C-alpha cells in the first residue's frame, strides 16, 4: 500500500536520525567520563572504545523507544502542518487507521528492542565486566601514584616511590576507616612493600617490611601500637551472598529464569520481558497526542508528549526498584503499560468525549 510505504519510510528515517543523535550525545558524555578516569591512571586508554562498544546495547535499550516515539511525533506533526492529514481524512483514512498501518514497523522495533534486552545488553555487560576486571579498573594498591594520597572506599594510601612494574613501593602510609561503630581505625607505616601475585578476585596483597601498625579509636585518646619486620596486608571487596542490580544485568536469560525467585532477578526478568512493549504504547500515544493545527506548528505538542512518554519509562524504572526490594510483584510491569495504553485510547477519543462532557456540564449548570 502506497500510504503504508510512505509512512514507514518517513518514521523509519526520522526515528533512526533521532536515535543516532541521542546515542552520540549519551555515548559522548560517557566517553568523556572514561577519558577522565584514564587520565587518573585508573583505566587503560587503549580499551576506551571497546568499553563504549560493549556499553552501547545497554544504552540503546532506553534510547530506541524514545527515538521511535520522537520520530512518530515528528512525522504525525508534519502530516498535520502540511495538511496531509486533512487530505487523508478526506479520503476516508482516519488517524487510527494510519496507526494500524504502522503496526508492522512497530512490531519490528519491538523485536529489535527484545533482542537488545534479552541477549545483546546482558552480553555487553558481561564483556564490559570482564574487560574492566582483567585490565582496566583498578582498586587498592593498583591506584597508587608516587607522592600522592589516594582514597579508595575505606582506604587511604600513600607511597613515596613506585617501581615501573608497580610491584615495589617505599615509604608506605596506609589508613583504613573502621567498618562498624566502636571498631578501631587502622594506620600502618612501613619502609618498603612488595606486591604479591595471588589468584584471588578483586584483591590486592602486599608484604610490608619494617614498620608500625596502629589501632586508633575515633573520638578517643586510646590507641595500640605494634612494630613488625614483615606484615602481609590484603585488601579485597566484600561479596554479597545475594544478587545486586549490577550483577543481574549481565546474567543470561536462562540464568535469570532459573533464579527468578530472587526479587532482584525477578525485577530484571520483568524488565526484559515487558519494556519492549513500550513500542506499542509509543505508537498509541503518538497518534493521540500529535494533533496540531498548521498555525501551531509540528513541535507544539512534542515536549508535553515527550514528558508523558518519559514518565512511562521513569515509572517502569521505579517499578523495577520496588520489585527488587520485594515490595510488589512482577505484575506491576504490565499494569503500568495497561494504564498508559488506556490513557492513550482516551486521548485519541477526546474529540468525541469532550463535547459530551461539555454538554453534560452545561445540563448540570442549567
């Protein structure tokens, strides 16, 4: 059908341009952030673009629905401004029929979004974690730079000098804040230190020589002092028994389904299954909210409509957080989508409903 081909071409080209611009803006901001981390010595500059490539599918899961909705709004708005919608209506083609003509394209976007959320985005997260764990983001003594105080979590570290292979350090100062109230802070001064290679995850191990170890109780004059010839210091991240949101985003779909009893995993499962259906809601909202007069211009209702659609994404994110805490069930995802779909249906019928409401109000007043 000629009208369908025309609409599909216009919406596809416009939405892809919008998606490209939004992707460029978001990825450019993230690239600047990573450049800053690389300038601090915490990231290998040679893997910056690999990191961006692995994070791209994750960003597209939010950018694609937004770009598709903006593309629909711009195309429908132009149809009204250029009087094309009036010609189509005069030919017996209504606005809702135009929306139905775009259903195949919308389903195509839905499939692409599903592929991104179910396979590509988790794969990208896993590869990103592997890359940063193996050779990029550093912790503990990996952060040390000569004659600078470096803070990482509860630790503050200083070294007077550092060998080129980062294994030998001199004039060590180490301070660790207490994790719990009532426990002492730890301060260590040592003449030399040597890094120890160990097959442990997220751990830094060093052998300190010729130094003193202090236990200092905050807000108190009490402290203990110990001198040592050698002392092994180990810094490692705490590991939670349950899933956290960062871990679950990289799980394969089979693993998510197998562990869906965990609230955090259940929230991720619902997110992957139901968020692609925002494409259908985007089509319904755009066809209902894009109506303008030629004098108003095609951009008049773009911002309010964009805020409405953005509120849908924000609501789904809020639902994801609530589900991960076990406060509500996974049913909340389709409930939110249904509410916005019903609102879109009401918006599309406002020309028929508004006169009836106005007439009813006048009858009540009289």
